[in-house]
C-alpha cells in the first residue's frame, strides 16, 4: 500500500494539538541508518487506511517530498472515545534485515470438514494472528489456514500450518506449539438423545382416580345413621 506523508517542522504537545485541529496527524519515522524524522499525515486518509488489514501487516510505500521509501506501521495512538488518531509511528525497512511482524490468519475450508458437515461441530478460532520472522521481501500479507481436515475431537496446532517460504513462526512463553483452532461440539447436536425419554413420559397413561370414587359412597353411608340418631 502507498500513502503520502509531509515533513513536520515543529514538535511538542502544543504543536501537535494545533496540527490535529487542522486535520493532520503527527507521526515519526525511525530505524535504519538515518535519523528519526518527524512527519504529518492527512487524518481522514489515514483513518480510512487503518481500516484495511494490509496497512497493519504489509510493507508500505511512503511518498514524501517526491521520494519513496519502504516502512512498516509500528504503533498507533487513538483517542479513548473520539474518532481521532493522536500519533502514528513507522519504521524504515532494510531489505537485508529480518523483521518480527504479526500476520493475520485467514481460515478457509471449514465447510468441507467432516466435523462441521456431519458431526455437529464448529471450528473455534483460538488464535487470529501469529508472529513471524522473515526478510521484508518474504513478508506475507496474511497466512491461509486450511480447515478441511478437521475431525471431531481434534485440534489444529501452530506446527500444522503451512507457512510461505522463508517465513518462520515465532512463539512467546513456554508453549511452543499453541492451539490455533479447536473443534467444539454444538450443544444442540446432542439434545435429540434426550427426546425418547421425554416421549416415554408423555405416553404413560395417567392413573385412574379409583380411590376417590370408592371413598364418596362410603362417606354418604356413614352420614345417614348419624342423622337419624339426632332426630330421636
């Protein structure tokens, strides 16, 4: 992707505030052998660019003062409740230096898997992006994950993902092979097993009120002698 930046002469909190009022966003470009450079960008153009996935995970072409250079988005500061970008950081790209970057995962083929089609399961995406190490020329915009082989009771691990040539996955912490996708059984798929028991209860005939019918004549028979004794 390509974007346009402009040189920024002033720095400081007051200067950045006045810059935002004019519809510009302050930023900085650092890295490589050159000194850090203050830049400013059109806020509206930057706002729409940040909505695109490629702006976050691919090498960007920055045009400034008629010259072009390759950079990576490294940090964005956004206002806590306003639609306002406060500051943005870019890093220069060296073609011979490997990069640590987070790359999004694109999942496909789950509708063709046995677990989804026939076994009443869903694919739970545990991880939506991975960190990779590679040269700038090998950096992928995204990594495709094929879910067509998922089966009930199975999981897809990081080691199962086929990465592009020259790209290596990087993990943090003690778990070197985290779960990327887990197969979860839908609760509704197991519900029909309880229906035969409910039908058996519904089909059971209600008990006849035989005891109540027999008790009424007996009560009348006991009442008559008591009434005759009262007249005497």
